[in-house]
C-alpha cells in the first residue's frame, strides 16, 4: 500500500522510467507499480506489459525457491527428493563474523590494560584522553563480543542442518546443545507462525513445544519464499 501511494503521486514520464528499470525493484514494489500503470490510460501498454512480465518472473522465482539463498539456505531437487541446508555463502559470512568479533574483542583487552594502569600507576595523563581511550576500547570490545556471540550461535545452530523431503516423508536434522539430531516429522507438525514481525517455520516436538527451523523478519518476498517452502514440504506432490 505504501508503494501504491508513492507511485500514484508520480508523473507519467517518471512511471515509464520506473517501468524500464523495474527489474531492479522488489517484487512487492513491481506489483504496486503495475497497479498504478494500469490506471494510467495515457501510458503505452508496452510498459505495462514489461512490468507484468517482471512480476510473473519474480513470482516464478519465488515458486522455484530462488530467494531461499537470501535467507542463508540452498535447496536441491533430486528426483523426488528435496533437500534444504545452509548455503556456503552463509557459512562464510558466519566465519567472517566470528573472526571479526574475535579481532574486535581486543578492545576489551585494551580496556583492561588501561584500567590496570590506572590502578597501579594512577593518573599519568590527561583525564579526558584516558576516558576517551577507555570508552573507545569498551565500545569496540562490546561490539566484537556481540558479533562473536551472534556468529558463533548462528554457526552452531545450523551446523549440519538439513530438511529433507522424500516420498512424502519429512526429516529434519538440527544441532541443539552441540548434538546433531535427526527426526522424522509429520507434515501436520510443520507449521508457519507469525510472531512479533517474524515469520517462523517450526515443528511440533513430542512434548508439544515448538522448535524453530527457519525464520525471517525481512521483506515480503522472503516471507513469501518461506511460505512457499512450507507449502512444498507439506504438500503431497513430492
């Protein structure tokens, strides 16, 4: 709706320019642009047709799970088997985040050194300079620690992660408490839940609790992609 309001205020020339560059737009923006173009009789149908083709292309890409890579996963259809697992790109990002976090944690060591020096030698330089050094080191170290925890947590969570659908049967392989576990689940136990702005695909465990598998809080296209994955996994077609 926000895109529709924004596009509705644009002139015909500007809309034509947007139509020519619609391949760079988000899917939801393309859909709203097409709606606005269809209301402008003065604009040639060739521009409307171009945007319509882009919309159809994006919808097909969603059905083919192309945007699953933006969630950090890859998929593979092998005959009647669908496999979903962590992508190499996402793993590299996790490794880089961990490395960067470790490097930035040096700030905490530096802050400890400043505090120790103050404790043993007292005030040996300008107080403001010391405060700035200490603050900078603590902030750098805190950011590094946050990156380290997030990167390590994500890496461990998705280590050897898999979702496999074969002959209508669904298996999930997750890493919890540093232990990789494989479990067969019924398609009725695989659920999509929207909570706090997140769309989560989870499965119901034997004790009735839910274990999250994949979640996103990003754009509509990623939520639609996750919904499409859930639809494929719970359908009887594979």
